[in-house]
C-alpha cells in the first residue's frame, strides 16, 4: 500500500486549495480523488466546440473582500477585472438589477433622485424589524411590488419553495441601492482568472510537483481499501459520507442547456425592442452577461459568459439554467438554506465532529487514518461562494499545519 499524508476527496476549490497548501507548505504527500473526469469541481471552465470559453456548471463570478484570499489565488493566476452587471427580464422588458436608482427610474418611467427613491421605499417597504426569511427580508427592503416583480417567481422556481420557507440570507444576499450602481455585488475585488479557472487549477496542481497525485473518475470508496493515509479530507456531500444514516439532506440541482451562435445566426435574429436602452454588443446574443427570468419561463437565467471573460471571438454561447429536483444521478449543486434542512444537517455535523477525531469509528483500521476534515460547500452544507471555501481551506491548513 502506498502511504500518503492525506487523502483528499474532491478536486474543487476546497480540495485543491488544501492539497496545494499541504504539499508546498508542509511537504506532505497527497492523493486527490475526483469522481468527475476533470479538476476544478463546479468552478471548472472549458472551451466548447465553437471555441467559446464557457463556465461548465453555471456562471462563476469571482469576488471577495479578503486581501488574503485574493493574494493566495494570485500566485496561480493573473486577473481580468470585471464589474459584473446583469439584468432582469420581467413584465416583458429588461430592468437593471439588483434594484437601484436606475431600476426605480425605469419603474416610474421618468428620471428621479436618490432622495425620491428613499422616500418611496420608506412608504412601500413593510415594517419588519428582524426579517426571519427570504420573503420578509425583501418585503422589508423594497416592498411588495419589487418583491413580486423580481424575487417571488425566481425564488420559487430556483428552490421549489416559497421564499418564506428559506433563510433570510438567500434573497438577502442581493444588494439594494438607492444610487446609480448596477453592479451585482459589493465586494472590493471582482475579477475572473485571466486565462480561466481551469488554468488556475492546473497551476495550483503544478506547484505541488510530484508530492501530489490526482486520480480522476475515481470514487473515494474504491480507494479506501487499498490506501494508507494519515488524514482524510472530505469535500463531497456530508450525508453521502455517512450513507444517509439520518436521511438524505435536500439539495437543488440544475440542468444546463447551451446554445451557440455564429455571426450569421446572430444577424438573422430580429432586433430586440429595447436595443437602444440595452444594446447587444457585436457578436453577442444578449445585452448583459446574465439575464434573470423571474416570470413563467421554465429557466431562471440565461448566461453569456463571454461578456465577462472578455474573450474576443465571433461565435458566442449562451447557457439556459433550468432548476431541477435533486435525485440520484444528478449533481447536488445547492444546499438549501432553511430551518428544517439546518436541523437535519446539525445531526450530520455532530457526527462529523465525532469522527473527525475518531476516524476508526467510520474507516477501516487498515487505512491508518488519524483524523478527518470536512470542508467545502457540500461537506459543510453551506451556500458558500468560491472565496469562502478557499478561506475555509486556508483555515483548515493552519489547523493541520500545527499538528506534529
Ligand atoms: P465542489 O466544487 O462541488 O467540489 C467538490 C468535488 O468533489 C466535486 O468535483 C465532486 O465531483 C467531488 N466529489 C463529490 N463526491 C465525491 C466522491 N464520492 N468521490 C470523489 N469525488 C467526489 N461561487 C462564487 O463565488 N461566485 C459565483 O458566481 C458562483 N456561482 C455559482 C453558480 C452555480 C450554478 C453553482 C452551483 C455554484 C456557484 N458558486 C459560485 C459556488 C461555487 O461553485 C462553490 O463555492 C465552489 O465551487 C465550492 O467548491 P468545493 O470544492 O467546496 O465544492
Ligand atoms: N433571486 C431572485 N431574483 C433574482 C436573483 C436572485 O429572487 O433575479 C434570489 C433567488 O432566491 C436566488 C437568490 O436570490 O436563488 C440568490 O441569487 P444569486 O444570483 O446570488 O444566486 P446564485 O448565483 O448563487 O445561483
């Protein structure tokens, strides 16, 4: 049996960050096993058959307020700065989104001011002091009209739940502004890896040299019986790790439907009605990187990531995102932040806390495992962004680095 210092399950942001740190920061020998046929997890990107760089699993807009996380990743990539600006398509027209002074003016059909918008919000928002769910948080910020126009339909489609049955943090993560700022996020650093995420991940792997071995198309259970390792790092779904012993945790899945266009295809399309307000740039399909659809359409958004990557090419590719129930064979893209799911997760969290220091209660003795770490979006059942899982992996590294 080949001995490793760590067996790391999952080659996404969390698994690869910890692998890189342990290999180069501590000289550990690590094995990463990944069940998919590529590295990068859900953040992976690739060039499609039309030569367009696409995000394989939905749009991944990197942003962070942490200089530490930005500096860490900057060792492996240069950056292409982007102010992510998106639109919502509701009631038959495009709107600047998230709600800001430009949205308000479009709603009034005339020019306005921050002061007028603030007083309008004051008289329309519902007086809910401590919003406890996603319906209350939006009603308390913008009132019923904007809630119905932009949030209710989208949220019900995406989560197959009423907004009142989701934590306030779900819709609460969307900013509200009374100034002319159309950006989707407030973070101080917003940029994409200049040559794409997959290149970033390749550079992380390269930095590890021969201390890191990666096995793709490999489920971790298949390697456990033949492998010795001091530490297990698990970044997959925590309920799967424990054979769903308390019942399956709920997730939401997605179906991605790509469509590509040549310049000739684009020329044949009729000119959009609001082309003068929301112009579609040459060799593009739609006016912004992302258009959200809160209405009756079966998809939630259309993403044309070429707007954000800045790739110069004549073809373009869009991806429609259809929300889907999670079932065996589909991917658990989203943990569902809600009180009932949190209660179930807490049971797994407690068990994970126990086996972290008692690995022999779950792994065969032949592994020689001395401890288990659960990190990342799935293993901690948290609706985390990329920077947050990188931060989590860096923290775990500090903990492991202090172990003799
Ligand atoms: P993952 O990327 O899920 O990696 C886990 C890996 O483990 C996977 O590759 C999986 O195949 C592997 N695995 C699981 N089980 C096993 C097993 N039994 N054996 C072997 N391997 C296994 N974040 C942002 O910051 N900005 C965004 O704009 C953004 N957009 C998103 C859009 C969508 C549609 C989704 C789904 C997520 C988005 N995110 C975004 C979140 C981002 O994807 C995650 O924060 C990040 O990718 C999580 O990394 P991870 O390593 O924890 O998990
Ligand atoms: N949301 C909405 N309308 C929108 C955009 C977002 O109701 O036009 C809600 C919806 O519940 C969504 C959540 O806000 O799931 C978070 O949106 P975000 O764009 O951050 O979702 P993600 O990119 O993580 O899928």
